[in-house]
C-alpha cells in the first residue's frame, strides 16, 4: 500500500496516529485565496503586465495620429527598395 500511495503516512496507516498524509494537503474548500507560488497568481501578474503594455501602445498610437508623417509638398517618390531575409533586394523606379 505504501509503495502505491507514497504520500500516505505509515504511522497513520499502521497505528492510526498522526496525519493521514506525509505532506499537508491543501484545503480544497477554503475560501478562494491566491498564494504567491500559484500559477494563477503568475498568470494574473503576466496579464496585468500585458494589459499595461497594450495601453502604452494604444497611447503611442494616439500620439502618432496627432502627429502623422507628412511628406513635403511638390515631391514625388523617386525609388522604392525592398530588402528580403535571404540578403537580396529589389529596386523599383517609378519612371
């Protein structure tokens, strides 16, 4: 039995003394409380961090809408160059 159920306390099994388990089992019926070491706490912290990053990006996007890039008047595109990940490129000249 002890081989199959390694968490059982042999003292409890043989003599009825002490706790049933070697390691204290969490109380599943305790009020929902997130402890430091739980994955739920880590998830909530990560979600909070991601939400803050999203808010920062949205704020930056709003700033960019207020100050859009503007090309000078009376100018034309002279050339477009596209660089590829395999170290090649294509050069377009709209003439």
